[in-house]
C-alpha cells in the first residue's frame, strides 16, 4: 500500500515538474552532439526484434555512447547488447536522474521504439533529433522531429523494426548477437534441439500428437531434446510427462520446464542446433542469435508474425490458413487496425483448428531442412 502511494506521488510530482518545464524548454543540441538514447520499453520478443536496430546503431556509431532504456525484468536480455542500460517500468525521478548522469551533455539523437510514455522526460533533457513512429497521443508526437510511417497495409511485425534502420543494410545475417557461454549445469548436453512449450495460455498449447511427432523427428537426428518453457496445468503436464517417459528409451531428453531463469534460457537458445516453438518471444531471440528455428504459429497470423522475409534464411513458420476465429487488435496501441491474432486464453472450439490443421508433412520437411 505504501509502495503504491509512493509510486503515485513520485510519478505525479515528476509530471508536474515536466509540465512547468514546458515554459522553459530543454536546450536543443545538434544531432551529432551528445549520446544516443534508444527508448525500448518493450516485451521480451519485441526487444529481440529491436535488437538489430540497436546492433546496427552500435556499428555505425563506434565512438558514441549509447544508452538503452528498457524494462526492469528484461535487464539480463538488454545487457547482451553491451551498452549502458537503464531499467525502468514507470516514470519517476530516479530515471530522470540516471538519464542525466548517463549523458550530462544531453542526447543528440533519440530513437523511440513504441515507448511514447517516456517522451515527456525530454522536456528536462537537452536533446536533438527524435526519431519515432507516431503514437496515439498528439502531445507526445509534438516532440518527434523525424516520423517513421507505419504502413497502412499489413506487413510482418519484424519489418516495422527494420524501417527504423536509417542504414540501407537489412541483412539479418550481418546483424546478430554471438552465442553466449553455457553455464556449467548445461555442459554435458552435447548437440541439442530445443522444444519450447512457452505459453501460459491453454489455447496456445500444442496438441499432444504434435509433440510426439517432434520427439520422433528429433530421434532421427540423434540430438538431445531440451524442453523449455512453463510448467502447464496438471492434466496437460501429466500427459506431456507421460510422453516424455515413453520416449526416454529412444531419445536423450532433458526437461528444463520452469527450471531456467532468463539468462539461462538465452544461453541455451544461443547454443542450440535448432529450436521449435509456438509464436512467442524466444523465437525472435533465436533469429537474433542466428539459430535455426521453426515456429508453429497456431493462433497467430502467419502473414504478419511469420518469416515471409528474405532476411531470415534460417527460419520457417508454419500455420493453418485462413484463421477464421481470430480477434482484431491494434499494434502497440497504434490506431491502424490491421494486426490479427487470437487473444483467447481458452479455445471455444472442440478442435483447435489453428494447430490441428498445420500440415505435418510440411513440419517434417522444414525440420530436416533446418536441423539436418
């Protein structure tokens, strides 16, 4: 209760201060002066998609200090980019102080990636060019000096991140993270493939016959199977455990579901020979590490969230189309209503057509093309 009250007072007093600063705006500086600030208050997978932008900025500005503003719970992931990271979840005086301390001369260039709530802080920071998509609040948009348009027609979400790259280089094979050192507890895994049951929504869970198919395909490759993701509700988890027990005679299986922290999960993904997952954030990190990956899209629209792009040569996404039971949502709050995804936590259909309809032969074909 006291923490919540302190948080509200902290934020309110800062917003009042920033409001009065409008009469005395912060000094404008040249784009070439000061540090570069990347504002990416994003979800786990979105941060990976923004990763190519961050890596490219580092390559093009080797002598400039770059600061990344990111979520608290993604600190381990943000630190992989090896720049100054400020972790924050809400507007407060501490964040303003850290931003001032990180670059006392201000920020010559600010790149905002779907994180408009932080833009009021620029009232108190000397800054130059601000690059951003337009948000839904006109007040925040006034500060934007270079607008990156959102396409009116649907394009893959990853390509929207590419649009923020001012460089013409969009070759994902040249913009990537190197693999991480594996913790000692994983040193005896050998060559392994990851099957990621990474969802907290029952409607996104694979049918069990699909898991049996994946286990059989892994057996042919003679690679260890590493299971990651969340422990599921009892009925599904018990059935999954039974399948694991049935296949232990033919496969080496290491079950790490709910047994890794974020850093360990990224270590495992970066060193894997391949990963199969539902449409979730870890697939974007696999692409950033250049790890071959297959995403079984289920409820997600393959045209928007799949890999119909020449930049992801080691990726496949497989889906049932068309998906007639999708809901409509906007993308990051932007009022362009072209992103389709099923947001249900429970499927109301007797059969989850989105997964049951995925072509098993296509899975097998892509599996061996990518994983050998």
